[in-house]
């Protein structure tokens, strides 16, 4: 957990931090370089960070965020909702994926899975809002339905403007 000197409404500041994370991702033609973080805005605490291929295997940035936080609490990723503070939001430089060429579980499903958990008082847990830097480019799966699918399930998706060019440059580096 890291408490930063950013206001909880400094969305561009958190997106910039996610972009910095993305630059740690290896350069490969087979996916984008994405950075992501989980924030508890009630305390301004970054709960977890991730970038594409940070964890072993074919791992996405959002997936790494969730899996690392779960592991820090000795839980499998499927149970991460149990340790998410109620207001937790996700920042990701690229819209979460709804489909992966590899057939691995898309990040949208991982996010929605956190919403299916129930707290001890029967309250709904999980990620209720996702801040996104850019829509996924059409390179791999054409039109990504990530945003639509999240919104259909009641997760708010907010586009953070102003870093699109830099995000895409980092995301696509290694594609040629
Ligand atoms: C997001 C990531 C990442 C992608 N998108 N939001 N975060 N790599 O960390 C989306 C792209 C998939 C391809 C290939 N990339 O990654 O559509 O091999 O990377 O499962 O569809 O699929 P795999
Ligand atoms: Zn993904």
C-alpha cells in the first residue's frame, strides 16, 4: 500500500502513474503495454499496481493488479473482492479487454467477478468504477466491447482525457 501526494480526484495524476507503470512492460508485437492500479479514494491509497506481463505467464495489467493484491492477502485472485475497500476504483491506461486472442479469461470478467461477491452484511462488494485512458485499438480483436459490457453490468466507466497520445505510443511500442 502506498499513500501518495495526489488528491483523490486527480484522475490525470493517477492515469499518469498507470502510464509510468506501463513503460515497465516488455516490448512485444503480440499485445499492448498497459499499466493499471487499484485506488482506495477514501484514503488516497494505491492498493496495488500492475503492468502487462508483470506476473509470470500471459498476464494483463488489470489482472496483475488484482492477482497481486489477492496474493498479498494469501487469497486466490477469484477471492480478491473480500479484501477490496468498498470505494475501490481501477485506473487502466487501456480499456479492459472483453476478449483475448489467447482465450484466457478477459479482464472485464475478472472485474465483474469482484462484483458478484457479498460482504458479511450481504452488501455488494467489488469494483464499481473504472477510469480508462484510451479505448482499445482495433489491432487484435477489432472493436473491444469492454466498456459496453462493464456498463451493462453497472460498473461506471470514465474516460480520463489528455494522455491518449502518450498512452498509445507506450501501448504500441514493439509492434513494428
Ligand atoms: C489491456 C493489457 C493488455 C491488453 N489490454 N486492457 N490490458 N495486454 O494488459 C488487449 C489485447 C490482447 C490480445 C492478445 N491487450 O493478451 O486485445 O494473448 O492482448 O490474451 O487479444 O490476447 P492475450
Ligand atoms: Zn485484459
